[in-house]
C-alpha cells in the first residue's frame, strides 16, 4: 500500500481498517492513530459511549495487534519506539501473553469488551491505558514492563485486575481509575513509585509482599466497599515514604510486617474501617518504619494494632485524629517522641513494655499541639514502659468532666519531666513545675484501680525523678505517700497497718526521721512535768500529789528538772551520775521515768537507723 513497503501477512483476511492503521503506523514509523479519522460521523470517540453499533472502522482484532507488536518484521518498522491507539474497540480479547514487545503501547478512549490478557508479557518500554473501558478482567500475572504502567483518566475495569508477581522498572500511576473487582499486585516489584490517586477498588486491594523502591502514594481513593476483608500491604517493602491521605479503607488496612524506609503517613482525612469479625482498623504489627509516623486528621473505627512495631523516628497521634477503639503499642520501639496532643482517644491504649527513646508528650501548650480528648472508657497502660521523659500539663490527664483518666504506671521508667512552651501564668500546670501534692494526686488518682493493691514502684520512680531535678523536698513527700499507700492498700495485713500507722506518726516512715526528735522533745517535756521536786501544796491531796510531785529535793528549779529529764530519756550517755541516785517518794512517778527511759531508747534507735538508711 502507498506509504509503506511492507504489507500485512497474507495468511489472514485483514479488514480495511487494519490495512489503513498499519499503513499509518508504518509510514509514520509509529506514533498516534486516531480511528475516528476513518469515518465522517460525529459519534463519540469512546466506543462504549456510542449508542448502537460501533462503526467497523473503529474496530481492530487481537491478531492484528499481536502481529504489529510481536512480529519483529513489523515491530522493527516502528522506529519512534511508541504507538498509540485512540477511539479503538477491540473485537475480541486483547491477548499478548508470553510475548516480547520492544516499544511503548498506549490506548486512549478505547474499549476492550472481552478483557485484557498479558500473562508474562515482556514490554521493553511503557504501557498505558487512558480513559479506557475494560468490560472483562485484566490478567497480567508476571508481566514485565521496563518503563511505567499508566492507568489514568477514567480507566474502568469491570472484572478483576491481577498483576501478581509483575515487574515494573519505573512507576505505576493509577489516577482516576475504577476497579469493580479486586486489584492484586501481590509479590510485584516497582522500581519507582506506586501512585493510587482518585481511584476506587470495590473488591480486595492486595499489595502484599510488594517491593516498591520509591514512595507509595494513596490519595483521595476508596477501597473495599464491596469486600469484607482489609486491604493488604502485608510484608510489603517500600523504600520511600508511604502516603495514605484522604482515602477510605472500608474494612481497614493490614500492614503486618511491612517495611517502610521513610515516613508512614495515614492522615489528612483518611478513614479506616474494620474487617468482618475483627476490631482492627490498621494492623502495623512487626512493621519497620525508617522515619516517623503521623496519624493527623485520620479516623480509625477499630483498633490501631501496632504491637512490636519499630519506628526509627517519632510517632504523632496528634493533629485532630480520632481513635475510636484504642491503640496497641505493646513492646514497640519509638526512636523519637510519642505525641498525643489534640486528638480524640477511646478504649485501651497499651504501651506496656514499649521503649520511647525521647519524650512521651501527653500535651503541649494549647496554642501549639493542644490537649487530648479522652473517652469515657479510656485506659492508658504504661506498665513496664520506658521513656526519656514525660511531658504534659496536669489537666491534660483529665477528661472533659474534670475526672482523671485511668492509667497503670507500674514499672514505668522515665528520667524526667520534659519542658514545654507555656504561658508564665500557667507554668505551674506543667508537670515539670507541679507541686508534690499535685504530682501525688496525679499518681494516685490515675491509678485508683491499681492502688487497691500495694505497688511501690511508681512512687519510687517519681521520687527518683524529683531528686534528679533537685527537688528533694517534693521527693520526700512522694516517698512518704508511698508508705501511706502501703498502709491503706487492701492487701496490707492488719498487723502491718498498725505498724505503719505508728511508723508514720513517730519517725515519718524514715523519710522524716526528725519526727523522732519532736517526740523526744515531747518526752523530755513530760519528764520535766513529772520531776516537780518538793512537797505537794496543801491543797493537792491523794493521787494527784503522788502523780505530779516526786518529793525529790534535788529536782528543784526548771534547769535541774530539764537536765534530769534529758538524762533519763537519753540512752547510752549519762550527763550527771547523781541523777541515778535520785529517789522518788512516789512509786508511780518512778515508774513513769522508767517508761520514759524505755521510750527514749526506742526513739534513739529508730532515729539512728533512719539516718543510716538515708545515708546509705
């Protein structure tokens, strides 16, 4: 034919349109073919939008496509390296399976009523579908594309899309496309980025065990509205950032054991539902995150399950996110900070055995990151967790009704209270500047469930932090509160309760050993009262005379009585040997001084023991 020295093979009955298309491609050495140019109608370009029969000059056959792209004699004439078909309807299934194609192929505003099959096809350049309707399935298991795969501009695939084990040297761009079945990229390899923007998948989205060298971008999309299981990124390996923004995952997202080299960002209006039979909105168990995680603005209808997650950066729960059914960070590692801030939290937040290398920020100044909104059933579990510091305003530990949240701080280890940017007039609300009474209230009220049983570690930890900060007075108050907690605990025996009551009053549980000095001073004063020398006045008769007047002439005057009382009450030392020779005419007074001596011995022993413990 004119313009091309190579005609189509003679072993088939090719249509007139196919001869015209080949002539165009051969003459132009590839390029674009608009099939609507072969008729003089005003019909829409898109064949599936035409009412009635599609004109014959819009229709090509699969054998024609196969010959011109897979037969080297014909494909070698397409020197431009690409071919584009527009306004095409394929008469049968597009099947290029097990073929080697050396150029890029693009289809625009075309229709494939019988589906597409590209099993193990090798394409040395790119493959693109733009504003295309596929009425069947798209089967491309183990396809290999050396360039980029484009599915853009209102691509609709009515059946399932299977790209299992596929390999793409560059990117996959899926923009404004609709998959009415499942989209399966399980075990596929992408040498660049994977983008899903303004796209819907009614069935299962399966990106399990994918390897993506660049970033994953999922934006303004919707998944699984007609499927019962979670979308999957299990064991996926993503070299860059993972953006999951303003998208709906109707039955949640499973990222179990996924590896992400950069940021993980499920945020900015994304909503995560729950799979049937499970209460997990996003599964991040054993995931490895090379930078930070941010949930700002996202809604999680089920649990955020992130047990044993490893995050090299920080985790940001702040930013007006909604966590409707708790967060599981058991045994997790966070290399930066953990921010709560101005988000809504309900359910059980489990940080047991977690390690946070920097601060846990419950809140920051209202003008920066705000205060959490705690749900009625909120429980914060920090049992055996570790953090460099804990930071927050005291009222941030309270719900909107003013009641304290429930928490378990047993075994929680932290090195200090972080500082915040706060207004000076509100500085005392910061935990770092709180009084001992405020911190003890925080410790005891948040743990009111655990406080029924004696649990000293949280008191010891708080006292340690205050001591390190140079607040010895506040630290002593906390240690004293520890013993009072033991005294009031339900699992403390009656015998020990009595002993702790005496210990608290007499020597301040060893925290305030000077209490023993106060009691000693009182004991000496009582001895002075007992040691009223001389005869009883005439008006004092009987018992009171015997009790208050010793009739010992040596104990006349205040100073004599003072030194005598001190000498009797003070063990181990004798101030005046003559004091031991004094005889009291009243036996009861003598008994009282013997009792004073015993009490003095006990107080001195306790005082020395307390000083030894504190000094050691």
